[in-house]
C-alpha cells in the first residue's frame, strides 16, 4: 500500500513538472484545470534550481489542489526537459502539501 501511494504521488509530481516546464517556457493557458501562469508564480520559486525554501507556499499548494489529478496523471508520460526547474523539489510538492485523491491507476 505504501509503495502504491509513493508511485501515485510521483506520477502526479511528474505531471506537475510538465506543467511547470510549460509555464517556465512562457506557455500560457490552462492545463488540467491549472492556469500555467498562476502555477509558475505560485510554485516557481520553490521549484527553481538552487532554491532553499523549506516548503512550497500555501498559494502553490492551493494552485495544485485545484488541478484535475486524473488529467495530470494522463500527462505523466509526456514530460520533457525541465529547464531551470529542480525536478526533485517539484516532486516534493504533493507530499508537502498533503494533496490526496490521486487516482489509483496513476
């Protein structure tokens, strides 16, 4: 059970990385119910390479909580390069924000 929770959280984190990469590349619009500009503004400093922030901001957690997690899980296979985003830090966001509800198939 614990392994499946880690896998599900990782899948959402990978999809979050994709969305963050798109936001960092100045792609505008909405992906999976999340405004990319809002995600960049709210989560960008936490996910930036070299960031020393201890936790993602409440605003970052709030942005991710609005996401369609099923949609994010479907995107997990589509991620590409992450530019200035620290993938390890981005993958911490769902766990640090206490975000549940990740689909079991994710």
